[in-house]
C-alpha cells in the first residue's frame, strides 16, 4: 500500500518539529506547544528516531539544527499549512474555532488593534490572538511564524497584499503651541523642531522622502522607538510629532495635547495587510483578513481637540 511512512508516522510529531526548530530549546518549545518538558523531550527523541538524525546539536552558541533538520524544516513549513487546510473543515466556523492567529503590526497601526481584537472575540470567542511588533522584513511570513502583517508599504512580488486605507497625516503638539490654533503650512512646519518615531526604519520615512523631493529637511531633535511617550514629550516641549491622523486622534489629551492637520505636501500614510500565498485559500485565514478589512471600516477613533 502507498504512503506506508505516513501510516506509521504521527503528524503531531511534525508540528512539534517545527516548534523545536524555531525555538532550538526543549524548554521553550515545550512551553510554546503547551507540553511538559519531559513530554517534549520524548517527542524530540521520537523525531530523532523518525528521521535518523540528531536534528539539533550543541554548539558554543547553543543548539543549532543539522543540515538534514534545515532541509526538513524548509519542506515542512510549506507542506504543513497545506495539510492543515486539508484536515480543516471546508467551512470555517468562527464560533467553534480555537485557532491561534498571529499578527505582526507596525507601531502606527496601534489605533486599529483594539477594533480587530474586539471584533474577533465577539465573532470567535475561543480563538487566540498573538500580536507582535513588525520587524520590518517579511521573513516571518516566509517561515510561517506569522499569519498576517500590518505594514505601511507593499511587499515583494512573491507575497500577497491588500491596501486597507490611506490616512492623512497630523501633527501632535502641546495645546498652547503657537501652531496649535492656525493652519499649519509647509513653511510653518519647517520652522518647527520635531520628535520622530522610528525614522530610520525601512518603509517609515514617508515624511523625509516627501520633504526631500521638495528640497527640504526638517529639524529633528529627538528620535524615539515607539508612540509610548510621544504625547508626554510634546506636552512638555515645543517639539511636534508627525503621524497618521488615526493614530494622532488616539493620543489627543483635551486641554493638553492637540492634533492639527499636517501640510498636504507631505502626502498620505498607507496601511496594508500582507500574507503568504500559501494562505490564499485557507478558510480561517480568509476570515482573519476579512475581519481586519471590516475593522478598518468600523473603527471610530476619538475626535481631535
């Protein structure tokens, strides 16, 4: 009979093999797979017997995969999602699902995440959602460690993407800042001093690129890695922070921090959802993408003051 090795094997072993290759630690892999450490050790020994290979070898830098393990990992990261789709019921039932959905998101999409989580848990109360910061590469989609990326630029041609929306830009300023109560022209904008968020990160240099085309460069005094403290910084200084309008609205603090429209010459900020083609036809992944699309339409940030 064909497929003798499949009959004798265990697909759970293959799923745990992926976890072991990603974590390269039995302790961490056990935690991620919700197994005890002894149970994961037994899984590891069974995998070594199944493939006739050590799979992981100790080095001065920790455990590293063998050549055979790397080949197996490369094949399985493409095959297992297809097997999962075959075994899954043809129709995805959100109310019954216990799936884990993994999203990597840029900092500037923080305004959208509460709407995504709220809608997901309303429609699928038993799912799990794991949200991580986007590392500004698409490697996690290639290795199937992330289901969906929310980013500000379209991906390489080998990935799928959908433009969710284009947002105007705004400047966050202290309430009594001289520019807070007047139209912010490009000339006034260039006279200001700026605090910027992750300005050096790939795909997030929209303002710099727009100004460069106009032969201009803004006066950047402070750079910070995220939005975590930007409202406090602008409240206590004359620095201004440029960001998408939706994000700025969330950070407005009436009487203390305002958001004013940025000069239109700077352009618009795009939001994309990006996924791997292997998930094109997966019913659960289709549901996730539709959920994100719908969240963009219903999210209602607080109005600017």
